C-alpha cells in the first residue's frame, strides 16, 4: 500500500515529490562531502570526490523516478503533450489530421455496421442459415434478365418453382419491392412495399409482433383477400404501437386493405439497403384498383422483379 501511495503521489504530486528527492540527494551528497573534508581534502575537492562516489545526481534521480512512479504512463503523457504542441503550431496539419481520422473512423463504422448487419446482427428469421436465394442458371453465362443484381421472374414463375420443387425445398416464396401511395385517414405518403407471395412469412419462419401473417391461401385462384401486414417501425411511428391497429383499413394505390398483423422488430425485408414499410399479397396487388383498366404490374418491368 505504501508503494502504491508513493507511485500515486509521484504521478499527481510531481512537484512536491521532486522537491523531496532533491533534498534527500543533497543530504547524502553533503554527508559524503563532509566525510572527505574530515580526511583533509579542500571543500572543492571533497565535493568533487563526493559526487564521483555517489555516481552522478542526474542518474540517481532517473533511477529513483523509475522505481517510484509509472514510467510508461509518464512517457505517454509526455508524448501526448508533445504531439498537442506540435499540432497547435501547425493548424493546417491539425485540420488534415482531424479530417483523416474522421474519414477513417466513418469508413470503418460503415464497414463494421454492414458486416454486423450481414453476419452478426440478430434477426427475426428463424434458422437464417437454412434460407437461400434461388437463382436460375442460363447457358453460357449469367441470366440476361436481371434487375438490381437480382433475377427477374414473373409471379407465375414463382408459383411454378414452388410447386415443382417441393421435393427439394421445404418451402419457396417470392417478393418484389414496389413504391406505393399509402393513405390512412387524412394523411398520405409514398412508402416502400413488399409484394409477397402467400408463403413468404412462413418460408422465413417469422412470428408476428401483433396479429397474424398473410397465408398461402392468397396464392390460390380466387383466394386473394385485401389484407396487409405493416412493418414494426411504421406501426410505432404512425400508430403509436397501438394494438387497435388490427382491423384498420389503409389505401395502397387506391386499393382498400385491412391490417391483419405487424411484422417483427428489425425485420424490413431480405435485401440489404432496401426496407419495406408494408407487406402486401401479390395476388391482391395484381387486381386492378377501382377505375384502373390495367393492373399496375403489367405496366413496367420494375414490378416484375422477383
């Protein structure tokens, strides 16, 4: 405990400790000088011999500091002070150093966040290691019909793949991102929707935060029911997390949909960087809204990206 106290005092009460060290060394040198004077040497010669016998005052101080203090911490603080003074003398260098550190830290944060999201972040998907993306091979290279790096399939293709691979996959689902105009009461805004096949949630093994999910009945001929599952963030942001949201009606591109459930927290889709606010059965969305002669999914390739 005495040693710890001495080290602490040497670090934070440096001036007092140095003064005591000077007084102690001066006392020892004076005693040695007096011994030589009694042996007949002159005062100057006696002091010279005393200093030589002592081995050097400066060296003795350094040895004492190494024992009593924390040399590595003192050196670190000295280096920090030296670096700070150097940066203060050169403002241009300081600005360049700060910008470099900021850019490096920002880039590292982005990379770490992406890796964490891709590989380490907990997800609502049950057994994510068993979930795969299905790609269609093409003779001679990549499939020519792709969008945003993903293969483009029609809704009929997805259902055919699902029915034709039951002995290969436990389940298979399709999805497509689509901007929709969503209106609830008097407020309307454009949000990102996932048009999903009826087995989407079941395939991923998800559990609703509230209510229930869309089922495979939606994919059967004549089985489309105007239902919608809203995202957890949208539920909190627009509806205050109220459980009474179940049964409410929303308009998505003039289609009247009933809220049947809320997606689990942190689940916004299956593509990094693309988040879905609502999940709508594709079979429902393929039906033209009132007054629209052609279904929206027939008007452009973007809505056929599965």
